[in-house]
């Protein structure tokens, strides 16, 4: 039953103009960051990618976090979704949640950052599956890559002030 609901939701979502869905997904993923804020307010150390990126120059960090990572990670999501579909199940729910959990689990900066990344990964997978099954690979890949790029660019843009 939940699979049918998610399939219908994905279909309705993919019927929206691409620019609208990119904005919607971007704000949902940014809202997932509120999980991080809650942990910070509770006194937990979030140790995110900034710890790693601080060792790079601004340009190298930007290229890595905002260009290379979104392309490679979106490719990884695509592979994980296809492997899940081929070897495990045709269920779109599992195709969204399992790769999303794996995606988030690869962000090992801290447990709390991993929780945020799992939520973001599930949203990325939902968007990818919505477009992949209803509009094709190119639309799915580049729209999710763009959202990921924009999300990763936020901390860099905020540092410029």
C-alpha cells in the first residue's frame, strides 16, 4: 500500500515543471539541515565536511564539494537504485530508502551528520526515481546533481559574506 502511495506521489511530483521541483527538493533538503541545528543546540558536535574542506583552498574545496562530489554521488545513487531494482526488489519504496540510507551512511563525519545525510539521501533518491521513471535518465541525473550542487554551495556562499 505504501509503495502505491509513493509511486503516485512520485508520478505527481514528476509532472511538475522541473524548476519547481528543483526548488521544492532544495528546500526540503535544506529543511533536513534543521536536524543538524537541533543536535547543535543540544550540545552535540556535528563535525561536517567543513572539517575536511578546511584543509583545502577555497577554490579546491568549492570544486570538490560543489562540482565533483554532486556528480559522483548522484552517479552512485543511480547505480544503487538500479542494483536495488535489479537484485532486490521492484518496490519504489525500497529503491528510495535503501540507497538513501547507504548514501547517508557514507557521510561519516559524525553520527549526527550521518542522520542528516540519510534524510537528504532519501530526498535525493525520491527526486531521482520520480524523474528517472517518468522523464528519463538525463533529467533525473542533472536535476538531482543541480540540487546537490546548490545545497553543497550554501556553506561556501555564506562564508563569502
